[in-house]
C-alpha cells in the first residue's frame, strides 16, 4: 500500500505540473484524469471504512477502564511508530523536503490530528455522540465556504442542494431528533472539531507542498502524540489505561488487539488513505465522501455487535449517497465547462495534414540578402 500511494502521488504531482496552476486545495475535476478519480474514490471509501472501525475498537478499551484521551494518545503514538520505517525510507536523502514543510506538518499534527480528536472527545463528554458527529460533519460545508471566500469558487446550485441533502441524511442516520437537549459548551467543542476536520481535508489536498502521504501522516502523528501526551502530563487531559482483557465483539481478548486495531486500521491506513484521496479528488469532494464513515460505523456495529440499523437510518444513508453524487455531478459539469475553451483554439487551427505556411523573413532582412548577392 505504501508503494501504491507513493507511485500514485508522483503521477498526481506530474499531472498537476502539466496542468494549470491552481491555489492549494482547490483542484477541480478538469485537472484530473479518470484514473486519478477512480483511485481517489477507492482511497476515500477505504479511509471512511477504516475510520469507521475506531468506534468498535475504542469503545472496547473505554469499557475496560481506559479514558478516551489515553486511547487516543495510544492510537496516535503506536501509529507513529508503525509509520516510522516507511517514512524514513521515503525521506532518505530528502530531509530538506521535511524541513521546508515543517510548518505544514506541524499544523497538520496540531489541528487535524491532535486538535480534531481532542475537540471531539470533549464534545461527546457533554452532548450525545450522534449530535457531536452531525456537528463535526459540517466540515464539508466549511470546506465549500472556505473555497468560496478564499479562492472565489462560488458553489453552484447542485453543490448547495447536494450538501443540504447529505446533511439531512446524516441527521437521519444519527437519529438527532431523539437525542434530547443540547449543551451549548458541547456544541462549541463539536464546532471546533468540525473546523479541525475541514483543515484536515484542506491540508491533505494542498498541492503547494510535496510531502509524500506516508511522511505527512507520520509527521502529523508524531506532533499529535507529543502534544496530547504533554497535555495529559500537565493534567489537562485525564490519562488512565488498564492492561486487562477487554470485550471485543462479544469475545474476551487482550487489550493489545484493540490497540493494534486502532493504530493500524483506524489510524495508519485511514490517514494515509485520507491524504491520498484528498490529493486526487480535492478537498470538497473528499470531504463529502467522508460522510460514509458514519455508514460504515453503523454497518460494523450491525455485523459485530448485532445493532441493527433502523429504517430511518437506511433512508439517511441513501440521502448521503445522493448528496455525494450531486456534488460529483457538479464537479463533472465544471470539468466540461473548463474543457470547452481549450477546444476552441484547436478548431481554429489549420486543417489536419496541411503543412504550416512558411513565413518569409522581414523586408529589411530580405533586402540585405539581395545586396549580398
């Protein structure tokens, strides 16, 4: 997987250099090949599915006496260790690349990794999980607003309608109407988590830097682990872990198994796939596809825990898919409109098969040649 991501990232960078220069994180469908879009969709679905397993693994640790902060720090730290060797192999002889992008990597680790998770866990300590997820997944709307305000990419009607339909479906999936009263402090924490998630997509999709996805994820994990670890050490975050057997999907297993699941599946693979998807699809489309994480979380809860989704949740899932399709169709329309100007000069060119007319030299040069003869 590491090699596949690296090769595809090289192709994406080459395609970006061959096309027109665009602001960071604002790539449109016009500048992507069909192969890049297919790979991006595959990586986005993989990221959503692997992120969706975090609830299964994390809840088993929390029920065994772990605090959420301890589970998060362990998840990030072990993932950083796992990614160390692949990241160092890609950085061999290119340490200047990491130094040049130290600010991007630090922002990614502080906000997109550590901050986003810290805000989310503070939110669910005050408000129901469903409401916190719904507020956090305002991130795609924040991405659209940022692209409009910062880069002038005004959303068209199809994108606005797709966003509204996807959010309506998300509210059905999360059963927000039955969640009860909302704590305003918890809602603020969830909004901060939404900002962190939006920044995750924007930084992941940015083409101004060329850090490989493995290096980007590894650097972010290192920064996030150090930040959250320091917060726990000074007492800002409660840290408690227990090396005991845990209940995972109805089976008593060692605590090591859910920790490895959180670190490998729900962190290393998910962040790598998320970065790769955002670079190939752009921040807007990748953020909308990420809503499928909620669907995968419900699916895993159904298969592993026997928690059958309701009819309203199935209907909400259909609305999410419809909203993502509308955003995708809007991007395809954007690609078609961007391709039209490029075709016009070709139609005005000389007929195929006719040699180009040879221009005679300017008159002063022609006279000079006659005088020499």
